[in-house]
């Protein structure tokens, strides 16, 4: 055990585990408290009947050197697997048919997904002045710069796939800050995309639309399991943090395996969903705790459904498909799990991971298993053609799935900054902070550790996780 300053990391999802890993490398004496009986948060991988099933994030994007270096340090680079070439094919539903999403200017010009009028509308984009609004909805931002058709058949389904959200309510600068910054800095999305590519190259970053898709041979939980293994007995499971108080040091009230404890730390990192965070902060910062509790997380149901390949009429030659709201379907989209990465299904079988609910239709995520299976089967049947019933179904419900960076979310982000400034040893890391993807969460953890070391100095540097 290190002799450095004591830091409590609350939450053992990807953000909390990554934060703890880098803190231990810097010599801090770290304890990770997780109220569940397992690490990983929403990263859950199951293996049943020969199928590998990721019930949370199915993959990640290799967007930064920070992420690549962490995976290499953990010794799991050999387990990393990139998406098959066909996974670059993405489909959008239009008029009840799957239309390929154009991934190059030439394909865009030839695509039937957008009308000629919509394509010509893009020519105006470089000449539209930047908005002077500090906050506006993503829908209004896109309508103004790219038009309604691009909003309906590109942005709306994309937002459903990433946030399970609604562009009418999401904040453009909060939910998509890099997109918003292109307009603010360069005056145009098109001009900004060209110039931004050069800047990312200098920083060793890759834009999300160009980044390579990856997972692990054994599923996404290989990542969080490797972090937990490195941290060893620093991770406490079935350990619920009730609240924290500042009494010179931070006093953390715990319930570990049903036993009440109180421990003291120089610093605390909160890396839990905001409903749990609100409860923990209720004595330390009651007004901020109340506001944090209002952050919206819509429910999402994940439906894994497997079929014999011979019972699927359409070739599964891509990543999957997303559904625009204007198509009036009951599901948000579906990933063709067995087509993206190898060994996800036994030979002769194929699998779909379908998402239901979200901000668009939250009530659908709460349907019983039988009805949920029916609506997924019906939409899959209409769109890819099914000749038989599924041979295996696994359903996972997330009552609070993904934080929504809605209008006004910039105030929440400022509030986290203010709390860190007000309380010397309090820090925040998670998908509520700077982005919801795996890569975003890892970068947030890395930035949090940098802030801690800048503010508190390093611990004993000879400690290695």
C-alpha cells in the first residue's frame, strides 16, 4: 500500500477505475468504493449458449493516444479486436427501407438518402453566419446550418443511437461541443471540419467519424476487469457511500457488506450516476445536490436476439441501422452484433442487439418481456426479413441509461467546476462531465487526475498498480 495522500474514488465504472489506476501510478493511496457486487458499471458482458453479449456499450472508438496507451499498459492490447471492414457500412431507415449512410462526398452525391434539394442546401452552409446564442438546441443548430432533411435523416437517428436522445432537447454546445466549436471558431462546419482535421492530427487525436471501432475478443468487460485486476484489493465491492462531509479531511460514511464504517481522505472523486451523487452530496452541498438530481436519464431496453442465418432474408453487411423519428417505428435501431466482431455467435447463427425507449419513446423500455420481444421482432422482420422465430433472447433494462446533455446543461458543467473550486479535494469524473462514450470517459478520468496532481502534488511515485 502506498504511503501517499489518501483518495477515495466512488464508483467502479470505466471512469472511476481509470481515475484510480492513474492515481495509483502517481503514488496516491487509493480506495475505490462500488455499491454493486461487480465492477464495470454499464459495461456488462455475458456468455450464453455460445453467444457473446454486451448489454451496455458494445464497442469503443479509438480517438486518442490516452486511450490507446492505457490499453497497452494494461496488457490487453492483444485481446483488442477491430471492427470488420463491413462495419463501416451504416444504414438509415427511410420509407421503410435500409439506405446506406454515405461516408464520402462522392457517395453523398450519389445517395438516395437525401434529396437533390437537401444536397444543394449544403452549398449554403459556409455562407451562414455563426450563431451568437450561448445555448441552443442541436435541432435548431442543424436546421439553421444544414436544413430539415439533414436533421431528420442524419442527426436525429445519430442522436438516438448515441444518446438515446432527442435533438430538439439536447444542447448543441454541451452535447456536441466540438461541432458547435467548428462554427464558432471557423464560421462554418464544412470549413471547420477541414481545418479541424489538421489540428487533431497535431494533438494525436482522431475525429469520431474517422476513428477505428474496437472491442475485445472476450467482450467489453475485458477493459474494466483489467483495470480492477491492476487495482486489486484497493477496490471494495458491496460498498455503498452514504454521504461525505468536509471536516478538515473528507469524512466518508460507508456501508460495506452491511456494516457501517467511516473513513477519512484528503480527496474524493465522485464517479457515479448523478442520482447516487445527489444523495452523497446532500449534506456537503445541498443546493447543488438538489440540482444534480434533476439531470435526466431516460430508460433504455437492450434486446439481444439470435437467429439461424438461414432464417434472415437480408445479408447483414454492416454495423447495423438507425431509425429516424419521422419513420414512426417502435425501436431506435439495431446493431448487427455478429457481423462486426468475430466469435460473437456460433457458426451458422447471427445476432442483433436492438435498443428500445430512450427520450423518444421512454414508455417502450418499460414494456413486459413478451411485448418488448414482439415489437423488436416485428421491426426487424419488416426491415431485414425474418423467416423464423429467434432461438435465443436476452433482455436488459437500464432504468436510467444515459445522461442527457439538454438545454441548460452548460450550467451543470459549470456547477461541477465550481464545486471543485469551492472544495479543495473534491473532484468529478464520469459520463455526465464531458461526453458519454468510452473514450470520453477515459479522457475525463485522465484530465481529473491531472487536476488532482496539479492541486495536491504527487504521492509517492514508486507505486505501480
